[in-house]
C-alpha cells in the first residue's frame, strides 16, 4: 500500500492536511520541519516542534513521522572537515534540541 509523508511547520498546514485526509479516508505521515539555520523554513524553537508534534498526534488522520532538518547550503562546502563541523553545529544541534523535548 502507498504511504504519503509531508513536511509541516505550522498548525494551519496540519489542519488542512488533516481535513483533506479525513475527506479521503486516508492517513498521512507528517514530519515536523526544523529550521536548520538558514531561516528559510521550519520551526526554530524546540518548543514549537513539540507543539506541532502534539498537534499532529491529536489530529486523528495524521501520524507523527518524526523530524526533518536539512541545510542545503552546507552541501557546497568543499572540505569534509568543515562540512562535518557545520552539520554538527547547525542541523544536528537544532534537531537534537527538538528531539530532546519529544522524548
């Protein structure tokens, strides 16, 4: 069977997805998007990630799939050491802070 997963970073997305899933009688995996440091998308505060995860779990037709954190700009860093440092200090640190609240 087909499983669909989507990223969310606001309650209005959760409400719209939940309503659409209810209309169709399906379940959708929803992943909370965590801002990786580029300030483009995702929630910045770990508490916001927790609130969205709770809203997903309470929605009925959505399943909390986990956290999503991606920093596209880091892929252009040539040095493997520098890239590793930036990943650990940025996306990994932010996702870990949010994950700590979800335990």
